[in-house]
């Protein structure tokens, strides 16, 4: 699913404007069962159409060191699509890395722009190509010592490209860019922050050639392994993006200043007892905190395997998290000692069944042998937790495709329900639990609550942590908003456990007045919609939190919208979600009433209400009217 949002606040304000694409809803309204992805021809390489620009802005007080890394993959569908050939794998068997300004780094308040081609053509190497578009990473280091430690493993393994190869280039870098290779990832004892990008979207149909869908820019900030530096990412629609643009997409990540960011990490670690990384290059003044999955892997290693810890000692919040899981999944769990025990046990039962299938496969299927199979030898209430919090199956010694959670135990309906409950009822329960020790994952509160950052706090945190948009490049700002075309964040998507959406009809096809402003639970429209990007439809969507507004039959909520002619459109919502199931056309009269039943607009609203595990509660309105209404 691709979602496009524009807005003013990363925090979950009770009402938020956005631009929303809902495939299911549109398919129902159009009477379509589904549509295939469009295909575009491969770009000519080398050319501007076959490259992207990554621009780095360093807003921190000291130099920052950047490494761009292409990944390992076999086969590589991005190159198969580019070359229109799936008879070859175009495999990459090693990482390929470019170090940007490795001597002095990107200086404080400085910036550099690196042009990455879709591919580079290697010479004197077992791999034919480097793919700079598919599943790439960018690493950020804040000290020369950390960069030196990271570079130690690959510094003696430079790569060379053919004379006619597209090249990675940087016009304003201090040194020419050199590519190095390594078969191993950077070790975890080195402090860094990670972001990921993929340029272009590629379809991989079964038994057919991969093909290019678009040349979009996809990106995320990952705090899964560690959280260390404040980064913000945004697409550059048209290069160069060197000025502010209110119509540009908002940023992903955080624009907090480095000192403020580190103060929040330190406070969280001190007050919650959350551990810090404790390697030679780590420093309490520059805290680096592990994600929950890594904390739990470490707890298993220490408690069950008697191995030394990577971290400083754990404190109250980690112990509470483990105790809460063990209480909630035991036969002594009840509504008093674990208000969400039914959801905990649903997830525990699902993963226990996945482990049982793994263990039952035996060495005939899982040929890795000891100590890789079975691992763990026996399931405990502790060693199941990394799999749950990482949302990963038991498959050690069996291959990565074995025992996937979708089908083991399955069926898909059970998987969908488990995943929905895991994300919405457990991972984000810091918003609703009455006692702090009942938080399923305090790290999610740190990332999304205390830091207000939209980045991956857990492995399936996709809705709030990944963006994909048209663009000629990617902008990454470190420690501040300078350099971003739009200094406002993307708007969080609706959470349909509490929210409904109002999708306003497009004003452009009928040349109607554009939508102007809106108000939620009020008689006036006092909030303007964000400016439209070029060529975008005029289809703003309002997200309304029915819990925050306490909407009920005795406390209804009036939605007010105006257009550029100052016509006013209004309707009243009488019930919090979940609403009863409903399909277009029309609306459930118990949900919505029109303020003006004769305006020719409100009575043409349609409702889509779909229940869990993938709920949607959406109201689709007509476009603005041709003739002005009264204010």
C-alpha cells in the first residue's frame, strides 16, 4: 500500500489533514476487483533518468562521516528489470561501500551531494555489477575513530569499475570517491545510525520477468538495532532542492538538535533503566541505546547461555517488560494482573505453534545441524521473546524461507488478526495503559512518544516509518531541519482502532473551487489544508480520533469544511469507531446526519466501514459544489 501524507504535526493530534490513497476503498467505489501495476520502460543508462542525488546536511556542532552501502542479494530483480533479463541472477555477493569525505567528514553546517547511478559495472571482481538502487543503506558516524574502526575490514579491498561504467560521484567532496567491498556487515561494537533507501519500485511476478513500476524514492530511518543520531529524510522532487517549498512532502525521522536528542536518550536510559551499548567506542555523553529486540537477545544470552552482556546493566523497565510477558502468558493471567492478557496469549500461542512446527521439521528438512538446529533446543518464556518482539519465525538451520509466520501456523486470517493486535494493541499500548509496568514496549514510547520521531521502533512498524514518493533525489538532514524542502513532518496515518477518515472529493476534474479549510467538532473551519504539490489532485483527507474527542450519541461531533468560494459544508458524527460494517453508496444513518439535507452535497456522502483485522472507517464526500453555498 502506498500512502501519501502532508501535514503539520508528527504527534497524534486529535484531527490531522492528509492526502490519503486507500486502494480497497477506491476499488469498491469504482466497482473493480483489483488492478495490475503499471509498467514503465527502463531508463537509458547512464543518464540523469538513471541516477539519483543524495544530499547530506550536517546541522550538528561537529563533523559527521557518511558511508553509502549497496547490499548483497541473489537474484537481484532490480537489475533484472533494468536489463529486461531474468535469465541471469545479477547477484551481488559482497557489500560495496563508498566513504564520503573520509578524512575530515562533512563539516558542521556543511553539505555535500552524492550522485548514485542505478548500477556500476565492475572489473576484476567476481560480481559483475553493484546495484546502488535496491535495498541500500547509509551509515552515519560522529567520530573519526568510529569511521576508522568501521573501515578497517574493507580498506584493503578497493573495487574498480570499467571505463564506460556509470560512477558514484560528488562534485563538492574533498576526495574522489573510492568503492570498497566486504562480505560482513559493520560490527555492533561501532556506534552509528542507519537509514535505508530503495530507488525505483520493481514488480516481481511469478514465473515472469521483473519490471519497473516507477522511479520513486523509498526510504526509512531504522532504530531497530540502535538509536544514536537524529536524522530526517525527505525526497527531492526536482533537483536541485535548495529552497523551501511548502508543497514538498514532509520529513521522516526527527529534526531535534543533537544535544536535545542525546538529553532525551540519557533521561530515558537513566529513569527507565534502559541499557546502553558498552563497547570501547561508546561514551555515556554520547548514548547509544539498543532496540528492544537486541535487549531481549542479550538477556537470553546472559541468563540462559551465561554469556557476557554487550550492554550496561538493565534496570526496571526491562525487568518489568519481561515480568509482564511471563505473567500475561501464564495460566495465572487475568484482567487484574494483566488487562491485555488475552492479546498476550494470542501472540504467545501463535509463536509457540510456529516453534512447534519448526521443531517437528527435523534434520531431514533443517540440515544446519547443531548448534544451528534446533535453536533454541527448548522453548522458554524468555527465549520466545526475541522472536515475538522481532516478529520473526523460528527457522535457524533451515533457511530463511522456511516456517514463515504467514502460514505457520496460519491460516492467513489468524495471522492478520495476530499482526493487527500485536501492532495496534500491544506495541502502541503506551498510549493507553494505566500503569507504566504494563507497557509492552517502552522503546516505542521513546521513539514515537518522547522523541516524536517517525522511524522504525520495531520490525513491522511500517505504517509510520516508511515513505515512498516521486523524486530525483533524497535529502538527509542530521541534527536539524536546515536543508529540508519542507520543515514539517509527514502526518501519521490513521489508526482505525480510534480514528475515522474523511476523504474529500477532487475539485479539479469539474473545475470546482478548491478545498480551503476544515474544523473538527466545531462550527467553524479554522485550520487550512496544506498547499497542493504540482499536478496533485485536490483530495485532502481529515483524520479524526474519536476517542480523543469522546464522540458518542450524547456528544456528537460536527465536521465543518470550506472551499475557496467560502461555501460551508457540514455533517455530524454520532458514534466512535468501530462503526458497523457498511459499503458504498450511502451512509449508516446511525453514524452520520447532514446539517443541511438540501445542499446537494452531504446526502451524496458514502461510507466504507470494514472490521478488524484490517479495519477502515472512511467517509467519501463529493467535490465542492459549483454554486456557492452560504457561509
